[in-house]
């Protein structure tokens, strides 16, 4: 935890003034605290985005982002902004400019990104809740690596106003908590939802997704999945997920070029050595590639949504294994991303709600099990989580 002198011992929070805010009203989150990823506006602070050049010339936000305001209106108190990988472009949690937060469960391993600071703040007990963003797994992966609950809503269910855009066709605002009931309660406040969800009637285990995980991790997660109830088994990929990865690379890249391309070309920002090539690749995506994979995404969205009628949940690993050791480079990084993006992009391509549940361990480190529901079935997913 933070020391009595206020030192950020876990490296979770942005350096400098914390950007605190008291609750705006009384509500179901009375007495709870939350932190906010530095991609999301907090009134009176500059949203830094994890990159020093992004902040140049930018004025403090005049209003809280709606996601922040909803938690304040529900009675929670904001206690600070948290670190992010540069403009959200990573699943690792490493930032060449601001440092890498310490994974409280496995200190010699990465915390996961890009919502690294938010996950660490919750896992270390510094905040009860935290907001993150999830485009390609940036809430689910750090939740899995740090052994906490993480939630990605259906695309479009939580407003993205006041959030630095990354790839708008995939961007969502998500949430972290240390327990299922607390996550469900806070997520309903984030959604502005009070209705009951559908009781899950069936679990489907994506066997080809489990085949992408390390064998020992897959075995541990299968045991965790079996504890949830009887599971049918299906295949969700055409091949080993290569189409999911390539579609995500192209369509995310096109979104990045639209939202950040002009600024990158004009500002020529300083990016870390692992991040710069990713932005260069995004800006090199062609119109022909986008047209090809946009058709694929439309067809895949229909297929996946039809696979998940109301009351059906899909199970797959959050990531290919436990958190990689600090720091991820070379072929090891390539292997990690090849599997991880095939897993995390399933929810993103179809806009589905997803959870990361800390239900397994391997070598003393957490493993996350991902649970996906049909589009708009967030309440059913949250009611299920509340019972864990």
C-alpha cells in the first residue's frame, strides 16, 4: 500500500497531484473509493495518455467523463489517476516514460496493460474500484495477471465522451474490483442499469481457444470452468485464430489512424521502443485491407452473436498463460501477442460483454478465465458475477 508519506510504492498512480473528487451524492457505492486510468477525463486535470508529448499544450478537463461522474453520483470517492501504457497501445503494462507498475501478486512479472495502474491500484488494496479502457483486452488482461475481477461492457453501453479515442470501433470503458459482488454492483452504476439479467442456462467452452494457451494454464482453467457447471465444447475459429488476429491488427490500425494519425504526423511524439513500431504499422494499413477485413468482421459478428443467445455464456482463457516476466521482448513477445490477441479480440470483434474472473492459479500466479455473453447481455453477466 501507499506509505504514510504518500509514496506510490506500487507505481500505480500518475506522479504529482492525485486529482481527487468527493462523492457527488449518496448511493449504492457509499464509502468506496475508485481510481481512473489516465486516458479518461477528470475535471481540473490534464489527461496525459501515458505520453509526455500528448500533454503538451492541452488544458485541464473542464468536466468529468460520464463514466467518472456515474461512479461519483453513486457515492464513490475518486482518489487519483492511474498509469497507462502509451495511448493504450499495449497489453503489457510497461511504459518507457512513466515506468511499470508492480504486479502485487507476482512482483517479478508484468502487471498487464494498458490499464496497468488501475489494475494494480485495486489488486494492492489502494482503491476499491478502478476505471480502465478495453479495446483489445486492456482491462481483461491486467485483471487476469493481477488476480482481480475485470469487466468489459458491450460496445456502446458506456459513453466514451471524455476518453482519449484509440480505435473507436472497439473502444470501451471497463471496471476492476476485488470481488464479484462489488464488481457487479459498481458496473450496474456504470451502465445506469437496474434491471435483472437472464439466468445462465448453458456454458460453452471454446476448445480451440484453450488450445492457444500454454498446456498447464489450459488445464488449470479447464478445472475452473468445470466448477461453473456443465460445459459443452465448440470451436470458434477458422484455423488457429490467425484471422481474428489479422482482422484486429488491420481494423484497430485503421481506427488509430483516424483518431490519432494526424497528431502523430504533426507532433512526431516520442514513443517507447516497443510502442513506436506499433503506431507505424497502424498508420501503414491500406484501404484495401480495411475493406477486406471489415466484411470479415461483419460476418463474424453475426456468427458469434448467433452463437450466444440469451442465457448462453462462452468460456475461454483471458491470456495464454500467467503474466510474462518483466520485460517482454523479441520472439517471446511475438508468441505472447499472437495467442493473446486471438483470445481477447473475440469480444472486441463482435462487441460482446466479457469478464475476467480470477478462478485459477499456476506457479503461484493468477490465471484469468474469460466469460463472454451475447451482445447487450451485460446484466446477465453481472448477475452471474455477483454470485461468485
